[in-house]
C-alpha cells in the first residue's frame, strides 16, 4: 500500500531517509519539469531540485498541510527558485556532456497515477476562465513575475494579481476535491 504524503513527511521529520527517497521518487520528475520549463538549463534545474529536497529534509516540520498539498508547495518553491536563478543570470559553467544527459526522468510510481494527475490538472486548468488560465500559465509555466505578466498582457498589475489569486484558489479547491469515477472520464486522446 502506498504511504500518504503526510505519513512520509512524519517519517522525514523523524530522519527516515527512506521516506525522503519515496517522496523524491514521487515528485522529483514533476518538480524538475517545472524547473526545466522555466530555466531551460538541465544543470541548474538539477541543482535546484537537489536543494529543494534538501530543504524538505531539513525543514519538513515547517510544511503546513492546511495551506495546500505537498506537490503544490514543492512546485511553488521550484518556481520561485527558478525565477531567482533567472534574475541572477548565472552563466552555465558545467560539463557540456552533462547537458546531453537526461537528468530528470519522470518518476511517478505508475502510469495510472501519472495519467490521473495529468487529467486532474488539465481538467482544473480547462475549468478556469480564459484570463485566469493565461495568468496561471504565464506565472507557473513560463516563470513570469506579476509585473512581467502585466507588461505581457497589457493588464493592470492589480488585475493580474487578482486573476492569479482567484485562479490558484479555484485550482486548489478543484484539485483537493475527490476525483470523479474513471469510467465517466475521457481525455482528448480517447483514453479513459
């Protein structure tokens, strides 16, 4: 039986390395994908990924499940770190061979779990109003700051912030709701 995130976090707090390994296997691929999408630099993504899980190891007790899910928390940390790295514009100084190596394979436990997660995120994003969806995509998938989104869209900064806040709140509620039964779902690929 698959241990819950809460159970694994409790074990991490008790310094159980196997629990950290399980969380890494569960979420590293997703976090790394976000980092690579923003940074477009495998080495930088891998460095930040390792830092994030080291932070989890050192401070798992600071995670507050009342404020959101663990994967959402990890993605927000990843996004913020990636944006900070872009702002510093550190030049790549690594080994060119490393750049051609696949560093961040997707490590979700099963294809079914991956499909379920993708379906739920896609459905939640599709349910957002067009302007909220655009703001969330620009912030989380393109790594833009609020000000950059405002310049990109031509919308006032306050409007961008309101759209992001509303969109994220809707996503949080939608993704925390129990999933719909599998047989009632179909995707654009026709896979149920």
